[in-house]
């Protein structure tokens, strides 16, 4: 499956599949390198992001208060679901004007990116190879950068609403006086707790999505390896395990998209509440 | 799992997509949903109103029917009463008329009787005078006794 003519070992196959197509042309050496950008993640997330807003826009364009078609009804169910959740969590109608659409976008976008996992693991990389692209990962959310990028986005929204609702002074005051109370000795502890909370929220938010999708992708690769043994056991095993995992994964991709959306709403909701 | 600039690119894309949805997707759909909810509520209210109207109309028509029946019954009763009264009046007037005619006839009969009596008296007296005249012609002078005759005639 790799660029070479010889069949790759299992290890090479996995490593090859987990290598991003990035701006350097080879696997990233250091853990953090801000000069590198993953072209495959950007391509698929932007294409699917455009698909997301296009599908939603199609429904919005023809939205009428009359009898809805099936497509409109489906989008409406989605909008209504997000809207109801947002109403329960965020009590400011003004904030909901931005946060609800944000949650809807996040849900559909992540769902689409996750759903790329259901395509055969070798399909798009193989097609890419025909055009001279040797590395490719198609599941945007299985890239930590994408997942963390979105969770940092949510963090920025939270900070924005913290300042908007409580005022800059109010928010800073809260950073030093909550959760343990207002006492000079407690200020540093409070501040450290708040910082840990923000970091933990953001990292766990992104990591949860990334971990689930990365693991899911990895399992698909292992199942593909099983089929790659070209034995009867491998073939039957591939079909059975692949079917079971793919069916289970339908739940995972929806659930992870939903969890990401719900946590977005919860975190923004928390930004609205004073301690 | 390496971190790189993809994170920031994704961050920007995230906000652009959210902005697009907020601007062009969310408002029309939510508006349509709200409008439909209102339409349905209005429709239900209209149906409820229609039902009430129907009930009211049914009640009114029943009332009108009953009233009509009552009025008709009253009219018939009045007519019957009036008829009876007319008959009664006619009877009464007929009886009065009859009485009057009978009384008139009686009076006329009485008059007629008096007149006949008068006539009869005159004829009898003439007859008497004539008889007496004939008797007296033989015996006495009629002139001499005419005053007596006149007295008799008066007494008759």
C-alpha cells in the first residue's frame, strides 16, 4: 500500500496511514511545529464545512411556514433539537442568537468529518496515490489539530461571553475569588484552579473527540490489515468485524458530534453564570 | 498526534462556518418554525371557535324552532277562541234580533186587534142603530129619540 513496490509490513501500513499530508511533504518530526500545516485535514474539513453550510443553506433558502418537505423537515428537526438544548442551557436570548447556530454548525460539521471514517480506509488514499499524493488522512476530527482548533474556538467564545456578561473587571474578580471565596490568601489558589479548569475543559473537549475518532480509525485499519492477510479467516473476519465496527461507529460518530455540541453549549452556558 | 498550524487554520474555519450559519441558515429556519407554530396555534384556535359557533347556532336554531312552535300554537288557540267568541256573538245578536222581531209582531198584532175591535164596535153600533131605527120607525120619530140612540152608541 505504501509508495514502494514491495508490500509493506503491518507496522509500515499503519504508520503510513497515520501520516498526514502536510506542507513539508514528510512526517512531522517534532511534536509541536507551528510552521507545518496539514493539507489533508484542511482540505477535508473545509470541503465538509462548505458541504455543511451548503446543506443547511439549501434548507434555509426554501424554508416556509407551510407544509415542509422531507429535507426541510429533517433540517428543522436538527435545528429544533439544537434550539431546545440551547434554550435549556443558555438563558440569554441574545447570546443564543450566536451560540445556537454555532452549536448547529459544530454538530453537523463534526458529524460529516466523523462520517468520513465510514469510507473504506484505503479508498481515498488509494485514489490520492494515483494522482501522486502519497500521504492522506481523510477523517478531519482524527487530527488533534482540528479537534483542538475547534475546542480552542469554544474557549474563545467562552472568554468573550465571560467578559461580555460580567465585564472585564467582573471576570477578573471572579478569576481570583471563585470557587473558594474572597480572601487574599485564597486568590492564588482560586486563580490556579480557574486556569486548570479552563485548560482542562478545552483539552478534554478536543481530546475526547480526537481520541474517539483516532481510535475508531485505527480499528478500521486493523480490520483492513486482517483482510490484507488474504486468507479465508482474514477475509471472513474482515467482513464480520468491519460490518460490526462500522455499524457501531454510526453510533460513535453521531454521539461524538452530539457530545461536542452539548459541551460547547454547556461551557458557553457556564460563562454566563456568575459564581 | 503532532500539533501544528492546522490548529489555527481550523480555528478560523470554525468561526467562519459558525458566522455563515448564524447569518444565513439559522434565522430563516427558526422564523419558518415559529411562523408554522403560530399558524398551527391559530388553526387550532379557529377550529375551537368554529366548534363553539356551531354549538351556538344549533342552540339558536333549536330556540327558534321552539319559539315558532309556541307561536303557532298560540295563534291556533287565539283563532279558536276568536271563532268561539264570534259564534257566541252571532248567537246573541240573532237572539236579540229574534226577540225584537217577535216583540214587533206582538205589538202589531195588538194594534191590529184594537183596530179590529174598533171596527167591529162601529159596525155593531151601526147595526144596532139600524136595528133600532127600524124598530123605532114603526113606533116613534127617529129624530125625537136620536139623542138616546147616540148615548147607546157611545156605550157600545
